[in-house]
């Protein structure tokens, strides 16, 4: 079975199997015997010290003096993302921060490019704009509240039909 | 320390500096108290304190800025002294006054000194009038009607700053005088928003400047010493990220001069407690920039080269004791470097990052002042500085090597940090040769980029992930070996 793992923005198709000696990693046309024994990672016999933490679909690996984040893409999520969704209805936070102004409220009509919410992340002030014309359905944060990256800041009423 | 007139110290701060202050408080046999917002309930500062007192506010930051609430809680708890740390209420003269009026010792300078140095315009005039070097400038308050004309006369390049500013907020460099008027309008609106004060001043901008500051320490008996300089030229958006002492950019003569000027300014101001006089340095000239009337983030660099515990010195002089030593007794040995570990993504224009602290291991034998703890979470509620890594070596080359190894050995999983970026900075040839200026990072955008992973690294990362993911191991274990051996061909 193929699996998808993302490192930064690049997706990799990988597959793990077993043979008599242990696990085999399949990457493209290549195969390597691999093993993980505590903090020792072995790939084709060569060992590297590693520290690994798993949090849901995310795997964090410290190796060669640097930390990396890998994200397992479940097949369902992967196909849903490829098919596209009502992303234009949802205005998300480009970075973590806090709200400094909310010029619109639920029910307001807005035009593409209108400022929906003004956020501050450290010393940067950013006006988050409407991606299209529409009606504001919800504003999910009040002035002073903080949020994390990708938080749903404002929802526009969907334009079905 | 039996001469101290207080038996307990309340830390009105959070994060790594609260932990660091509590360490000395407890080492001196004093009781350590800390205030905390619920967002910091499980923080290392709360764990380190003998008594932790909850404070509330509309936001976590607002709670730590609520001086009246903190003084009331300190009083109720019977705290003998309050240490404000840095940021928050540390340079708030009203807070210092309220603490004193509540019969509690404020661990810091007098309210008058905070007010003098907190107003950049007054501070600059004070320093200039006493014959210390300041950059050519124009101050809006002198005559608001002619401000733009006088600013133009300072000449390009120039720097616009809010009078009430600090930490780089609202500062603008103008190289083309044609846009000066527009930039003044923008700086004014930023000053108004950040500090509630739109007054400005401009000064000559030194191209390729170095940021050099001098640690000073004064007591209530008129004694002032300097504790040598720190170079903090490695900055991004006016935020320091690597600090060191001694500065690799000063000649011995310049070093003596800048340190003596700093001590002279502190003496003229009747300064008590720990403070830092900041200078801009370029082409053999240095100008007074500002004085910070508090303990600095980067104070450990000075502690490493002088062997002094700055928090212990602060507590001693706040308690009324004389310094007890003169300038000749303060010596500097070896070379110290501090690296600020930030929750930020250098490849996304240093946007702050958040996440769980799944694993946090600090390197053995190296001083790491941490505000995070394994099992905690990095949120956007506070400043993104997570920890400071501080190394000391016999010389700069040894200190850089130790710093690089410490960063490589520090493991933080769950939240992206600037550790790899810091290592690239340490390896930069200009940094290594000591040829730096405050624009170095902006001048070298490639340093912010992660180099692409090679095939070997990619394979090992994917192997580590595949072997750690339950889903993938289970899928492999479920396939009989015979089929597994053929699987690659059938797929």
C-alpha cells in the first residue's frame, strides 16, 4: 500500500514492507532495509542517532543536528484537498497572532478586497481581505483575542444555487 | 546576604526571565513568588516559585501589564520586593512608584530615572547637554511647525522614531528625502497606535551600523561601574538575536572610551541598579542611542565574562547596600555568546510558529535559560522567544564552535524554531570574521532559506517517519511476507 508523506511542501510516495530481516522502505524504484531501535535509525546498515516525536499525523525528527516536520497524508484528506472545497468561504489566519480590529459583523455585505479583519502578529499588522463579494456569516474572533495559524477567522455565507 | 531588608521577592514577569530571577532569589535563601496568568499555569516559572499567585485580565498580556492588580496581590502575599524582569512593567515609572508606595522594594532604578530615559527626546537632550556623543537629529517637540524642514536638514539617510518608542516598533529608515513627508505620516500613526503618542524625532542613520551597548550598575550611594560592552548587531527587524561580549569590532581604545562614556551617563543621571546604555557605532564613531532602565534579555553574556550574578547585584543594591567594589575590580575574561531561540519560521519571513512541546532536551554543560517545558505548548499569546542558549569560550572562535554544537544538540520537537537559521548565521563568513552590522540578515536573504535536503537525508527522514507511524507499520505487518516480497512488483 502506498502512503503519502509531506516534507515541507514536497509530497513523497512511500511504502513499508517486511521481509525476513525486518522492514523495507520503498521509495520510487528504490528499496532500503530500515530499522529503528530507540534512538538509532538504520538505513541500509548505516546508523544515525535520531530523536522522534509523533503527534497524530505529524512526525517530528531531530537528525544531524536539526529538527524536521513530516506530515502523513491520510488518503481521504489527500483526495479531498485535490478535489477542492469551499475554501473561498473560509478566511483563515496566515500566521498566529491577535485581532486588533473587526470592521465587519455578521450580515454585512462585502466586496472582494474589502478588509474583513485586522490582525497583528508581533510587529506586523495585516489587513485580511475578502476573497470575493459576499455576505459575512460569522466573525469568529473579537478584538484582543489570539489565534493560531490557519484558524478560521471569518466565514462568508456560501453562494450555493 | 543577611543585610537585605526583605525576605521574599515577587517576580512580576513570566517565561525564561521569571525562572532566571527565581533561581538567584532561591540561591540567596529568599522566598520566591511569581504572578501568573492561567495560560501559564503549567509554566516552568510557576513550578520554580515557592508561591505562585494567579492574576487575571482580558488577555494574558493585559494581566501582566496590570500594575495595580500585581501590587495588590504582592501586598496581600507579604512580598518584600518586586522584580519586574524585562518588558511588561519593567520600565513603567508609575508602577515603580506604586510599588514603593505600597511599602515594597522595587528592584530597579528610581521612577525619575525611568521617566528620564523612557522619553527618548529628554534622554537624548540630557546626554547631549552633558557633552556625551549623540547623532545629528531633529526633534518634533522643539518646533512642530518646522519639523519636516528640520528633518530634511539632518540629511539622508535618516531614521524616524517615535519619541515614546522602543524595541524597534514604528521606526523607519528614509534614504530618499522625496518620501520623507509620507514616511513621517506613517511613523506618526504607528507611534500613536503602539504607544498612544504620535510625537517623533529623526536622527542621522549610520549605514552598516553596529549596535554596541554597555552594562552599568549603580548603587544608592553614588557609585557606578560599567560591566563592559555587548555587541548585538545581529538583528532582524531591530530585534536582537545573537549577542556577544566582548565586541569583535572595537579597538581596545574604543572599548575603553565607550565603556567610560556609558558609566559617565549613568553617573550623571544618578543611576541606581542595573541599566544598559545603547550606542550606535560606525566608522570609528559612536553615538548614544538610548538607555534601558532594566535587566536586559542578553544580560547572561555579561555574567559569563565577568563572573557576576546580575540579579544578585540588583537585589543587593535595591536593598540599599553599596556596590562594595570599584571599576578596577570588574574584569572580563574569555568570550561569551547568547543565541535567542525563537518560535518562528525563517523561510516564511520569520512568521511566528506555534505547537506542542513534545520533546525538549537541552545540551549538557551549557547554560540554557528556558521559558518552555516538555509537555507545554507554544502559543501566539506571548513573545515568541522560547529560550536563550549561552556559551563561554576562551576566545571567540571557541565560543562560536561551542554555540554551534549546543544548537545542534538542543532538541525541541513539535514547534518549529530558528535553530537551523542561527547555525547558518554562526557559519556565515562575515559573522565568523566579526565583520557585522545590523543589516547583515536583511543583506543575506539566502541565510533565511533552508538548503534543500539531499537524497540521503530525505531517505532517512522518510524511514524515520515510516517506522514511527502506526498506520504504516500496521500495513506492513498485515501483509504476509511472501506477498510483501512481491509487493513492489505488483503495485
